[in-house]
């Protein structure tokens, strides 16, 4: 299976996916694409020998469809079977999402359905939650919705702030996403629960 990964920043989740695919051969990373040409993940992917492309979303302003039309060119040229969003920070239109219906994954740093959207860790802290975590789900036109393919839970500890909690969750993201992708490309939809 050919896997393309969309990033916006450091790409730590993308790197874990690439490393596990290259080490285990359960799929092949065929493209890493970013909406930000300065994304540090692009250089990390290139070091691993994965083709990369940056399509800057800023020149397109609010015209999401025009940005997506530009992004689709290298993306479709890579002929991916699966599309993974990994720290990708742009909302995608239903038109784009439905092109990859049933074969597009995202990782979100909360225990969905709690806290879709942004600032998930601060919201969990503000709510006094005893647990937090991350979710890998199939991407549907509704933001941070869609069938859950995996979740990982971490304790909220006394003295946590958003940064310490984010770091604890990110460590679990790096374990969860590869475990889910491995199953997903094998056709197994049993949720991974860590
Ligand atoms: C992290 O906050 C992670 O929780 C979310 O996207 C952000 C950046 O991740 N998935 P990455 O290091 O770019 O993969």
C-alpha cells in the first residue's frame, strides 16, 4: 500500500509512520506534503528518502478549493492508496475529503468525541479531566469526526499544564498512529486501544 502524509510543522508523527513503514515494510511512504514550505518535517522526510512537496496555502487566501486543487496535483501523481494527516493544520473541504473517502486518517490530540478543534489539552485541564489522550479516526467532511480507529489514554497529573500534558500525549501519538496504520492497510478496522 502506498501512503502519502500531510504535515504542517515538525512532523514527529510523520517520522514515526515513515520509520515504521521502512522498518517493517507494511506499507510504503510515497510522499510527504506540507502547506507550509518552512515545515521542519519536510527536511526530516527528505533525509529518510521520502519525496516531499510544499504547497503554500497563503497565496490562496480564503480560497480553500484553489489551494486544494494545487495540492491535489502532486498528491494524485504519487498515486497514494492511503492519505494520513499528521499535524496537518488546514481544514479540508468536503470536496477534497470525499475524494479519499474511506482511505484518509487523522490523528487528533484528544479522546474524541471530547474536544474536537484546537487547544485540546488546555480544555481538558480546565474541565478537570483525570485522563487525556489522542485519537486516530477516519476523516469525514465533519471536522474531527468520523469512525474511531484507535485511542491512547494518559493520566492528567498534578501540576500539569498544557505543555506537559501535550508532551505526554504526543509520546502516545507516536505509538498509536503506526499501530493503527499497520492494521488499516491490512484491512483490519478493529480499534487500537492503548
Ligand atoms: C501535535 O500537537 C499533535 O498533537 C498534533 O499535531 C501537532 C504536531 O504534531 N497531531 P507533529 O509533531 O507535527 O506530528
